[in-house]
């Protein structure tokens, strides 16, 4: 909704409203979801605007944002895990979201130039200061999960996971053992990939046809079924898309269906 080629703001707001109507209670954003340095916080401001204008109850919606990625003037994606940057980024996110406390603040991606413990320690300090309710980490290994847990109580790990990319299987299982939520991002394969999921993975399309639902719903149900710890984060830019995705919460795959899809 906020990167290059983004839809009109009003369409994005309708999409967020449709998500809330569909029972979605977690909205994931980041300060770096924007086009360049001059646009930092665009998605956070958009989410805040959508929540303020939502006609229903939105008090229970958890807003998760992230800091640690930066967007220079050229629009590239860079890293900054320095504690001083994370403190400034958190303050800016509080302002952009229009809140006094961030529900879930996540370290977006480890910065190889900064000791991981220093970055996580900075977010732990933000929690101690009352600016952050829960702490999450993203794009991390098992060793980094354990290191972070030695510094602060970790509520969530956000790694990419989909039928196309299962390299975080071990991290997902580790989160389940530790009682940490695993936020699976890009479960449909990333921007633009959702439309072709059925062609890339025919077995998902076969199950979808048998169930009378979309292949996207089957993928999201399969991702969610990997573990009680998993929360799929499905991106959307149109109300129709998020309505379809949110319906996946009601789709229970049989053991036979899961076994067939696990082998894809």
C-alpha cells in the first residue's frame, strides 16, 4: 500500500476496513514501508488514518510495526540497527501511528555492522520506558532468537514462510517450543505472486477446486496449520483480496489434504 506503484490512499483505507470487517485483529506495518527517505512512515500514517475512520470497534486491534530498515533518497533498502537510530525510529513511529504505546515493536532485520544484542537491547529499553508493549524480531535465525530471548521477553518472530520458501521450518518449530508467535510474512509468495499460486502449486489449486474456495485461501490455511504458533500475514491492496484471505481462517484442512500439500 505504500511502496512504488501503490494504490490510491482511499482504496487502501477501504482495504483495511474490509480486513477489520473480516475479523482481522493484527495489522502489520513498518516505518520503511514507503518509497524513499522523504516518505518514511507513510504506511504507519495510512494505518492510523484507517483505524481512526473505521466505523466499527477497533480498540482490540493489535498494531505491529518495525524499525531497523531505512530508505535512502534513492529508494533502496538499507539497514540501521544502531540503538540511537532505533530510539529515533520508535519515537517517529509513535507519532505516525498516533499512539502513546506501540502494541508490538519489531526489530526489522539484523544489521551486520551492529552487534545483534545491542539492537535488541535498545528495543528492550524502549519497553522499559513504556513506549513498547511487546517486543518482536524479524528475519532471524534460531541462534538469534535464543540470543534475543536472553535479553528481553520476545513475543514474536516474523520470518518469510510460504509454499515457495520453507527455509524457516526450523525457526517456526523453535518458536512453537518456546511459546513465541511466528508471524509468517509473504505466505502467498510476495507482491504479485498471489495471482499465480495455483499455477505454481497445482495441488493447492486441486484442493481449492474440491473445496470451492480460492487457492490463496488454501495456502493461508495450510500455512496456519503448520503450528498453533503461526499467524499468516497476508498482504492486500484491494478489499476483495483481503476479504478472500480473511475467509481462510474458517478453512480447516483435513489430515489427508495437509499431507498432500506438505509434500509440494
